[in-house]
C-alpha cells in the first residue's frame, strides 16, 4: 500500500491541521482564528438511556459566508482560513466549534478539495482514492485513542440539512461511547449472528440481490440498494459484497471501488430531480473500543431529503417524538426510479 503523505501543523490555539498530499505554503503572517470559549458537557438522558452532548460555543459557528470569506478555502495574503496553505489536495483539521472537548472525544472537519465549487460527486478517481485513504487513516489514528470508542464518518450536504458551509467537506466524530444508532444496529447484528450463524448485512445483501427489485447496482465488490424498510423515500445503502468491518480493512483497489460506489449514488441523486440533492451520508463500521466486533459490517447509509423536486421529507412529530418513520412511497418504486439514474 503506498505511503500516505501527511503533514501536521499546529494552530496557535492548539488545534491540529493535517494536510494530505501536496500543498503550498501558507501566506506570510498566517494566523488562524482561535477556538471560542464555551461549556462542554456530556449529560445522561435516563428516559432514552443515551448521552446528550452540550456545546454552547457551536451557537456562534460560521453561518453561510460568502465564497470570499469561506474558512475552508486556501489561505491568501488578504484572507486567512482554517487551512494554513495557499493550495492543498485534501485537509483535515480539528473543528473550531466542536461538539466534544479535546480529551473526551474528537471532532474533525475533512475538506475534500481546495476547489470551493466542487462536490463529492465531482471528485476524480484520484481524489476519491485519496479521500478514502484519509478516512482509513483517521479511523486508525482516532480509533487508537483511549477516549474514542467509535469513529463516525459522515457528510451533510445542502442547506436543507443544516449545512452552514458550502465548500465540499465532511466530518468525523470520535465518540467516547458507541452512539445509539450504531449500537442498535450492532445489537441486532449480534443477535442475528447468534441465531443464524451469519453476518446480518451479508444476509440482507444476499436477500436483496435475490429479490432484485430494490438493487441499484452490484459489481466491482460493492452493492447499493434501497432497503425494504427504508425510512427516507430514496434512502440507499452501500455495502461491501465481501465482508469488511471498517474502511481501514479495505485494500487500495477496494477503497477506490468504495469511493466510486458512493459517488455513483450521489450522482444519481443529483440526476433524479435535476437539482443538487440535499442528503446525509452516514458511515457505520466497527467500534474502536477494544472489542473484536465480528458482527460489524462496513456500510454507508444515505438519507436524501427530497421526496420530489420541490418537496422535502421532514423529520417531523411522528419521527422525532415517536421514533416511527412514515416513508412517502413504496421502496420498490423508489428503487426503480433511482436505478434509472444510478
């Protein structure tokens, strides 16, 4: 596996920036903005038996700046950004407005490219491979920390999702606990394995490939499908056909294929209604709490917000208050629509 080139730079406020690949030096006099003061607490919700994170400094985070003031673009002599470079391939930095304090978890921003008007869908094969390699590197680096028990890689895209910066980027949270959704899926996978002696996700994919009606594609080591139990109308899951517990387990060829499979879904979303699709991309993988977790199977769940060109699927009372989703449409029909554009 080729050596990953990573340059570490420390901001004045102690935060670390990781520049991956080639980069150009920061302009003279570069200085980053300091992390704002704020309270950070982890509070236990006894009603749901889950943690709630309190981070009041996030109220002041940067909100939809003009491109000329984007904090994720390269720095210049007239504008210093979060990136101490006048040009770069890919950058990761500790979030200035984290949900968790240092030493009790991690919050990182992954900047896919220095091109402001790009997107995950527009990345080249070389950029995709570099991004997946960075995901794997961050999984291993964060997962080795004693205060990180689960590395959660995700992307929010579009103002409808709540995105406050348009520059193409994702995030990584290193949780000091296994978060509720991941734990629920792992629990179900453990139960299925005890009962049937097989991986739950391998079984789900086998059944979907046999049924065919919800499969979007299957090939080059990865498959995508709309699950029969989809909560969002055009929800899609991307899964390695051969069992893999985490992104770091993938070989270089499989990493590129993984990135291309994810990109195939996002490009299909944009073609679906001929508008950029707002979505959440959630990567679920093996916890880093020291356990073996053979039940964990790497997969990515996409939650697209549009149910029609001009209509959003809202996370409303039934979903938020009762935890019961109502999907607007049959998954089989939505899969057929997606298959035509994917």
